[in-house]
C-alpha cells in the first residue's frame, strides 16, 4: 500500500458507500445517537440504531457493519453489545469498537476488554488515553478526553493490534492506524472538531460504513479517517463557531468527494519496524 | 371532505395549535427525542418527553395527545407504552403510534401489534414496509427504511384501518391516509427529508399535535402531513445540504402558515372502493 | 456584593472556565444530552455524560462539578444520582440540581426531595412551578413548562434556600437567585430561548461550570445566568427562527466574553428582608 493507492481506495470506498448505502447497525451512546445517525446519512450510508437484546443479533447479522460505542454504559446494554458482536462475527459482518472513556473508569476498561475478548472487533478506534488503557495497564484519561498524545499511544496500538488481530486507529492531531505490520498516519482534520460533542463517535461510525464496502480493514479505517478529516476541513471554511461548525460538518460529509479527497489527503504509509 | 375543506381544516388546526399550545406527551426513541421536541416547539405545541412507568399514566391522561414511537425498544419501555396508551384512551386523549421498524425484527412487529390490541391508537403512521408488516403477515423492511412503495401498502393500510378502527397514514413520496372508508393522498414534502434522521418521527409527533386540536382523526392526520410536507418544501429553498436542511426544517415549522398551506398543498381526496 | 463586583466575578469566572476547562459531570435527561454537552463545550468547559451506577461515584468525585437533571427518570438512574451526589459532596465537589417537572408528577417531586435530602445540592435551578413544588406543597406545573411567574415563586425560593442551605435559582423572564440572605435578579435572556428544548437544562449545566471555578455559590449561579442570558441575546441578532437560533446559541456561548457581559448585564442585587 502506497499513499497513492490508499487515496484511490478511499475514493472508491466513498463512491461505494453512496452507491450501495450499506446498513450500519449502531449500538451507541445516548449523547450522539442523533448526530451519529445524521453523519452516516449525510455520508450516504443507512444507519439503524438499536440496542434491545431481543433484536440486536438479528440486525447485526444482516448489517454491512456493526458499530459498538460504550459511551453511556449500563448492564443490559453490555449484554446486548456482546450478543450483537458475536452475531456479527458469526455472519462475517465487520465490527468496529469505540472504547469511549476506557481508562477513565474500571467499568469502561473492563467492558472494552470483555468485548475485545468475546466479540473480537475488526477495528478499534479510540483516542490516545483509551488505546493506552487497553494496550497496557493502568494508564487512564480524564473523563472522555485524551490526556496523552497519539505518539505516546503508538506502541500500545501496535501491541493491541498484534494481540487482538484488530486494526487499531488512534485519533488525534495526526491519526495513527495500524494492523500490527503496516501503519498509516492521517493528518487531516480541524481543531474545531474537538469543540463539538460526538466527533470521535461519528468517526467510528463512518469507519463502520467504510468497513462495509472495503475488505482490507487497515485501508478501510484509514480511508474513513481521511474522508472524515477532509470533511472536517471543508466544514471549517469561513472559520465558523462551534454551533455552525456542527451543522457544516454534516453538510461536508454530503459534499466531500473524490476530488476533495485527492486534493487534501495528507497521509504517510509505512511498514512497522 | 373535499380538498378545499381539508385545506381549510388544516389551516384552522395549525392556527389552533399556535393559539392553544397543546401538551403532546411523547414516549419516543432516544435518537429523535431532541429533534422531535424541537419540531413540536417550532410548530407551536408544548412537548413533554417521559417514559417512566410511575408517571406516564398521569402525563398521558392530561395531555392533548399521546405519541408512542417504538424506535428504540426495551422491556420496561414497552410496559410504560401500554400503560400510557390505556390511560390516554380512558381519558379520551388521542393516541398516535409510530411502529418504527415493524417487520424488520420480531420484537418490533410484536410490540406494535400488542399496542394496537391493548391501547388502540387513533392514528398509526408508518412507512410502507411497516404498515405492510402490521396489515398482513411476513413482509419485512431492511432496518428502519421502507423497502416498499406506498402504493404497495395501500390495501394493507385500508385493511388495518378497518380491523383496528385507527386512521392509518403511510408516508412516502406521496402519503396515503385512510380511515377505511375515505382516503387522502398528500404529495407534499421534499427528497431531503429522507437525508436526515427523525423526519418520520417528527411527522408522527406533529400528527399528535393536530389530533389534539382536530377531532376528525382522518382530517387531523392528513392536515399534519400537509403542513409538515409544506414545511419540508419551504426548508429546501436554496437547495441546502442535509445539516443545514435539518436546521431549516425547524425554522420552516415555525414559518409555515395558512398562506403557504393554501398555496402549496397538493392533495387528492376519495372514497375507498 | 454589588452589581459591579458581581459582573467582574462573572467575567473572571468565564475567563477561568476557558483557562481551566473544568470537567463537568452530567447525569441528565436523554432529550438534552447532546445539546447540553455542546453548550458546555462551546462555553469552554469539558463535559462528561455518565449515569452507570458502577462509575458515577468515580467520575463525580474527580469532576469540577456534578450536574443532576431529572428530566427523564427511571429507577436505576435515581440510585445513580443519589450515589453520585453523595460522592461529590464527600469530595467537596459542588452539586447542581435541576428538578425538571417537579410538581407535575409525584415521581419527580419525590425524587427531587430525596436528592435534596440525601445529597444536598450546592445550587438548585428550576422554573417557578418547580421551585414552588419543592418549597411548599401541592403546587404543580403542566408538563415541564412553568405555570407560575418567577415572582410567585420568590418566597418559596427563599424558604427552600434557608431550609436546605442551597442557593436557589428561579429562571424566567427575570431570573431570581437567592442564598436565603442575599438575592440577585438577572434580566438577561431572550424570548426565543423558550422556543427550543433544553435551554433550561443548558443553563443548569452552565451553572455547574461556573460553580467549578467560583466558590461563592450565589455569585457562581448568578454569573452563570448572566453569561447564559447574554449569550441568548447575542444569538438573537437578526431575529432568527428557532432552528437557526439553536445553532447560534451554541455559537454565542463561544463568542460571549467580558466585553459583552459588561455591556449587557442587567442585574439587581439586594439583601433579603
């Protein structure tokens, strides 16, 4: 994989999402359900948000991807996440995990580790503190914001990818994506993305949409972050304040296309030492 | 009922909502709670969102209408929906049911049928796949999007109306509303409404507001879809992308008035064969 | 405290929020989780939304403030609110309570009174009907909107402050804030704030952010209402409709600064008779 082939994969996957409108099943937190569904709709995918234990297996197994986000946990939801994850795995449906706040509380760390063990994800996307908490032991964030840099989490990400078989994406100023052998850095995005809630959650859901149309999970995860980051840049035109930026980010997920991706992608590709 | 009298009923009901600010009690899904409350506020109604089994009967029985939306189900909520529906019926409060995803999973189909049986709704509003799932047996959607056309669901809608006594509204490119004897078709609306989440849910909630001020449930349901559809058209001025469109739809629910409704309504009225 | 010193305290606290980005732990209702998190982010604070009983004590005790909002109650959440409130108190973390709908249903009144008893709040912020329901007995609102004026709730607010030791803030056309000895009236704000959902909830969360950086709870609560009200006025420029207003209110929480606060604050300060 070269930067050039990755960009073309990203463009092809984006076109594929719009042509095939993959069903993306989300079990996500209350805070971002609406904004996540709208991000997927703006991008061109077809979201369904459902968490009832009676129906998650049915939905996950017919979806193009399952996205599990632990942002607002409770007991029954954890069981539903495990059941959905297993059903998706059994049906060959890619699973993307967002371990929101792992490291900040034991409940979140333990739940993330249980999900990784019992329903191994295809992609894990988190901030540096979350990946550190899962890749090593003891490091913790403050609330749900990263207290570490992406570079600090690099070794933990590689280790986590190797031990779980998942692609691991650490997002931050420059995103780092690895499958344990190859690594991609994505420098797209905008500082305003940290000023609205749910941007990371939306990036995870968008990763689900890309996994639904692209089988190489490393390429899919990197492509999702490129496209999402480019949309974040398009939305920042005119230097809007946060409320307006949130609206424009949805507009930009609809607007972003191959031309914008080719013109704006800022990526590095390497083999892992 | 002629198209002309229906339009005047719609205008009078819209004015009535703004004059009386009816309390609309919503038991709805997590994804759309915020956008639904805002849609009702923009229209001029007074929303309350509450689902605790300890209080739903109290609220439903003093409301102008009860709206039950099964978009994100779980066991305790189902019991609360049944209790609220019964209390509303006992108090003469109209009940509007949105069977989100009926046909897509057994839990949703069964819950919809139970609600229809135990707390018969005044109006059922769904997409074609949902109404087919309730009006016949076996047909199913994919996720929560319609996989069928409104016309395909026409006979099921008439049958469901006749067997339950409810007005049935099937929404799509041209909406179909029936009480089993009369039928109204509403061609208002805009394609962008399908690009944001919760539009159908908002239409159901708006139907609740119209039922609170207009006793003829067929006229109320049709009026709601006319007004909501006209608002959807007003919001599309300037061809916005989805994020901006979502904001403008709320603006348009505040802006829409008798003049816009009279100028833009596109309806057909007929007796059912 | 004079109006002049209160304004300077408000400006200093606003600057303090932006410099220190206090972590504000919210246990709030489903309807406003997203908009509340965004309001805090736009203001400059760092929100975390979490309600699981297993983790609320951990989060509340490391937060700068805990905000408890009872807008959509259920049994497990009530226990989590009590546990979080106790942990915050034990750690010296200020607790802000929003008794949404107190007086409208017994569940809400009883839960508010239990929280006041078992985890005494630093500040209670409600509308007139809610404060009347807690400060006296029997008065009730309709749904979650105030059916009384702020002035009608004045004596109840003073009594509630004296009996609980909390600062009590009654919001409405002119807000009334008291600690039982001193009182502040804040006339800032805009009528459009009542046309979107969650404005009161956001004001409560913003009060939490101010309590995190200002130890005089009366000054913190008044400062929060001044700053939030001024933002509400800035957002109304150009007379937007409700959808656009909601977006601009977030923008204005980012934009509001010492200059705007000094130029626009409309407050009265008095000793309570």
